[in-house]
């Protein structure tokens, strides 16, 4: 059996690379969002958010569950170049077939739905991300843990997009140009993925393709992704139909900030999926349990204080990033912040436990239940409360998803999810928040200065509490230094 000779880095190295990548996804919006919010305004931003949310559903159909399944499958067979090449070719063929189906349905819906027809050109521009994601096979590079390559090429294309934005986006009517640049920056690097693929796999046509053997797991993960997409993207679509473009713009502003935080919190989970799959395939259960325990501790230490901080500092953060025209987004930010914690915990139970253990059917049950709850709450609250109602729906949906997954894993998870960690981080976040509120009552500075001072004070108070209470994760890290 011929083996691949690409280098597999340590989890720490991959995590650092992924943190750099996720940080770039924080830094670039931090640079672009204030500019675009002021140049385009809430309504054009709302149009773009509506279009990208719609396209996300068609992208989901085109990719099915391949982005997740592909990572797991490539991690399982990465030691054999023949098995790896066969799996990649079969998954790409399936991806192409469903991309064609996705475009046929998109054209059909543009013809029959007036709201889509009004934004046809914008939808067409955003739809290029479907093609770019199909040819990009990003899941392959994650499956073989080439996170340094993924990080470098993503940052390069984001830098190019940043330059293009400042060169060509100067007024509200430039929103179509911005949509094109945003699509290029997010997915343009996938062209390089296709060109580089020949370095890792054999492109020779196989005598027999076994597409059917992948379909069950792919469709199961597709159902999981579909249900998840409902309560992560349907909010903006429903706001678009049931409210105004401005309200979508306010909500989109908070979602962008929330997504930045979620990307940082879930960075470890993305790295862990292929490694945990590999350990399970080798039946190394002790290493598996150790990694899961560390992941839960990491989520509590990071997500809980971030939720507290963005509740307390919502006003200066929103006004600094989006401007005075987005004051209505402050309350939305405060309401949606707790979802960060449950998204982080759910990423461990789903991506690091259920999916690697091939129990993805339970992720589907949890996601469908969460989507149903989110849909009902949106219908009840959006007409009256707009974005705040949608934010509350997101909080409750993410909570339902995590606790449902926890129920299915209750026998395996009890010894890994520690109550002491929860108490310490909540207590630390609460004390740091009180300190921040007292500080804010004595500050009368610019929003950016207030954010920076507040972040430093909050972080120091939080770390002091963790040190005093001997929080396990921080203690473990300090002992290694």
C-alpha cells in the first residue's frame, strides 16, 4: 500500500495556524465593517446580508454533507494515497452533480419569487461562491491537516479583497461591487486548492467509482447542516420578509460580530475533528477522552467571559464598529451574546464526539429540534420585536441543540464535563463584569478607547479570579511554561 508523504503537524501547531486564520477573520471584518457600514448604510448592507443568506442555502444543497464527511473520510484513509485519491474523486463527482442541481433550483426560484427577482443580479454575484466552494475541496486539506497552507492562502486573498474594497467601494450604489469583492475574498483562494490538489492525490480515472457508499453519511450530515442553517441564517431571511432592510442590517451587524467570536471559540474543534477521527480509527480511547476534556475546559474558559464582556460593552463596541446609525443593534448584541457559550459547547459534542464516532444521526435530531424551536420563536417575536426577537430565538435554539446532544452522550460525557469549571468561569466572568460596569460609570471617552481600556480591565480581573480559584486549564498551561 503506497503511503502519502505529506507532513502531519502537532495539534498545537494546527491550533495556532487555525487561530491565526480565525484571527484574520476577526481582523479583516474589524477593518472593513466600520468602513462598509458607513459607506453603504443599513439598507444596502441588509440587501447583501439577505442575498448571502439565501445563497447559503443553495450552497448547502450543492455541498450536501461533504464538507464534514470529507474531513472525516480523508482523515481515515490519509495513510494510503490510493484510498485517499479514490475518496476525493468520488466526493468531487457527487459535489459537481449537486452543484448543477443547486443552480437549476436557484434560477427557478428567481423566476417565481418576486423578492428574489428584485435581487437577481446580486444573487447571481453571490452565487459564484457555490462554484468556488465546489472546486476548492477545502475539506480535503483539513482532513490531511494542512492548516498552514489553508491559513496562508486565505490571508493573502483577504488582503487582496481589502485593497479592492478601498479602491472600488465609495458610495451606497457600490454595494454590488462590494458583494463581488466579498465573494472573491471569502472563496477566491479555492482556485489555488484545485491547482495544488495534484501534489497530494492521483487524478487517474478509476475503473469503478463507488458513489453510493458515501451517500448515507453525506445525506445524514446534510440534514444536520440544513437544520443548523435554518436557525443560523433563516433569521435574516425572515427579517427580510417580515421586517425592513434596515432591521436586517442591524441584525446582520450583530451576527457578524457574533460569528467572529464563534470562529475563535470553535477554532480548536475544527482542528480536533480529523485528529480525533484518526485516534478513534486507531482505537486510542485514552487520547480521545483527554482531548475531549481539554476541549470542554477551553470552551468554558474562553466563551463564558466573552459572552459577559459583549453584554456589558455592547454599546461602545457597536458604535465603534458600525457607527451611530446602528444604535438599534446594541440591544440585539446584548441578547444574542449568550449563544456564544452554547455554540461552543455544541461544537464539542457534535464535531468532536458524535461525528467522529459516526453517530451523526443524533446531531440531526438535535439540529431539527433546534431549528423547529427557532422557527416558532421567530414567527412569534419578529413581527413585534424585530432583531431582538430573532436574537432570543437564536439563544434558545442553540441551548436546545446542546442539551439534546448532551442527552445522547450523557453516559460518555459525565466524567468529561466538570461542574467546577462552569462555576469558576461564570464567577470569574461575573466579577470581571461588575468591575467593568463600575469602570464605565467613570469613563467619558471615545468608544475605541473605552473598548480597549474595558477589555484590559475585564481580562485582568477575570485572570485574577481564575488564578485565585486555581482553574484547571489555566493551571495546566502555566505548569507547562
